[in-house]
């Protein structure tokens, strides 16, 4: 078997002889990984492409160590796996139909078959997991930090406008008025920043940071007449503007003793990069390639 390796701009081309045929291998996948949950005991990540129909896949056992890849103890978490051809597998496959018709399907597809299956018996996988937290309120995290420490990192010495212990960039309700920041018309955009944020009572404090939005002396969360934790659905039919919610209507001054603050939720987005090192797939030998990136998000709830 004659082997040639070319590595240029992450595209690999190898010509190898197999029963007199020339095999051209171009591992120019998009590097956007997907995951299968077919096996309770293993993680199965893969990348596919068409024209030609091919796949790369990585399988490794689920255990406390590999679980930390997807739920790391710290940011920028790095770990390695050893490819052994039995429990930790890295495969390159070719098909006579769409790879998606076979991968992750419980039932076989009669129209698609694996033509070639090249498996690595050794090598290593380097994995780096990073994550970014954001309250998903439409205001970038760096904009929500006054940056008093000058490090341009909202996670250090963070701004906490309402003093509830949750920094603004993780606080979906920055003024603790039970109206989410994203619903208080902060009107952020890259050109104007927050300069066009709504300020109902004109006191110089935008609504998303003002716990008394209409300036009537009644806290917004105390204008919740039906006591359901949502001031946005309460109106005063006797007001000159009955269509305006009480918390934005300075003529609606009734107070309702709703003390509870809604739980806070923010989004954590994980980016997991996989690198394959020192593998031999029969038709190609690889010193290092970027297998790809798996990205997913979860919601984290705090009091």
C-alpha cells in the first residue's frame, strides 16, 4: 500500500492503491460535529459530507471523566483520550448513499451501504471545552459591565445594578422589577448602544434599570394586581389610559403586596473542540487534524 500525505489549509489528499484502484481521500469536512444518543454507554460524535458521501466518527465511553468534557469543572478545560480501536474508536467511512441515512438511525436503510470502513487502532484525541455565559437579554455582556477594573472582562468585578448578587451580564432582570430586561425596550444596537433605551418617567434611568418605571412611587413589582409575578398583564380600567400596563401608567397608583422575585435564568453555551493526533486509517496517516467542534447550550437557574 503506497501512502502519500499532503496537509494544506486543512485539506488532505492521499493517493493509495487498493486492488488496482486509485483512492483519493479529501478530508475537507465542515468540522461542525453532531452527536448521537443511540448508546447509553457511549458518546458518539460525527461529521458527514456528500459528493463524495463520507463520514468521520469518534466513539468513546461515558464515565465521570468523559462527562466532564460536556460539563467541565472549569472554563478552558482540556483533556485527552487514547484511541485503542476497541472502546475509543475513530473511523473514516465511505457510502453509496447519504451518510445521514445510516448514522443515528435505529433501523437500517436498504438503499445506503458502507462501502469502506477505515478504523484507527491507535492515536490520541485532544479536547478543549470552553463556555460563555449570557443572560440572553439582547445586551452584550461587555456592554453590561461598567469595566471599573479596566480588564474588559465582565466576569471580574462585575456590575450588579440591582445589588442582588447576580451580575448584570447574567441577570435577566437587571432591576429586579419582575419585568425581564429584554421586555423593557432597551433598544440596544451597535451604532447607538443603549442611548435610545426607553425611560418612561424621564428620570434619566432607563426602564430596564428602573424599579419604578412610571415614577408613581409604587415599585413596578408591586403593581402586579393579579399577583402572578408578571406586571406586564395588569391594567387599571379606571385610568385615562386603560390599555397601558399599571407599571407604566403613573395614574395607576394602587399597591399590591407582591414581594417575591422571579427566579433568574441565564444561558451557558459550550464550545468543544476535538483534535485527532497520530492516527493511521490505512488510506491516510494523520499527524494532527481538527476533527471538529460540537456546540450546545443549557439554561442555568439561580434564585
